[in-house]
C-alpha cells in the first residue's frame, strides 16, 4: 500500500501545479492547436524527483495531439519551471504528463443518467 504524501510533497505539488498551469496558459491555446489545457493535479514522488502532472484537455478530441505537443516540449517546460521554483527547490523534478480523463468520465455518467 502506498503511504500518504508528506506535507512537503503536497506543498511542492501545489506550487508546481500553479506554476505549470501559468506556464502552459502563457503559451496560449494556439500552441495546442486551439485546445484548452488545464493542469488538474500534480503528484510529487517522495524524493521530490518526479512530478506526475495530470492535464485535462478540452475538447477531448484533441487529447492525443496535445499530449504529443506537451511531451515534445517537456524540456523547455521543465526549464521554465526551474526558473520559477529554482530558489525554493534544490532539484527541479522531472515532469511526466498524464491525461486526466475524469471530466470525460463524469460527462459519460451524466449522459447515461439522462437516458
């Protein structure tokens, strides 16, 4: 069983979520083919070396394209993040993007309930 994240992990995860959201927002929707990208959650590993970043993409039809763009630009996002959090953290965590499908799931459940 996985142990609960420490207070430090949670604080760092919140900070990274806020900063990454701002970095992605500053790129504009055009950078993602007109899709809106939201950083819905960040989970930091216990050693603070990996930041699992969950993003939701609207419209979800563009999810594969946007995930490709995000993964192609990982190094530059990490570099920008490093400039923002570099004073607080000794090492800037590796960013790993995951698609957050919880909104699609909620929409699907809602559709089923309407029937």
